[in-house]
C-alpha cells in the first residue's frame, strides 16, 4: 500500500510539472505569430498573440472572425 501511494504521488508530480501546450493542436496560427494566452466560449475561441493582437475564431468553422489590436 505504501508503494502504491508513492507511485501515485510520483505520477502526479511528473504529470503536473509537464509543460502543457497553450493551444490545442488543431489550431493553426498565422506565420510568425506566437500565442501568449488562449480562451474559449461556446461558439468561439480567442488567442492573444505576442504582437498585442487578439484573434477571435469561429469554433465550428475555424475561420478567423475578428482581429483586435491592443494599444
């Protein structure tokens, strides 16, 4: 039982310390753009880029629906 607890703790530590990707793999960003944050709603998802833009995509079609430039 002690070995089982140690294994579970070890798996949790290694799993939680792994770097998770910011974006799901299905999302393709424009060339040269780096994502800093990702959020989603029911029918859209948004990506904040390193060049201070917010790209809003339609969840169903994957098409870019709006670009917002931050000051």
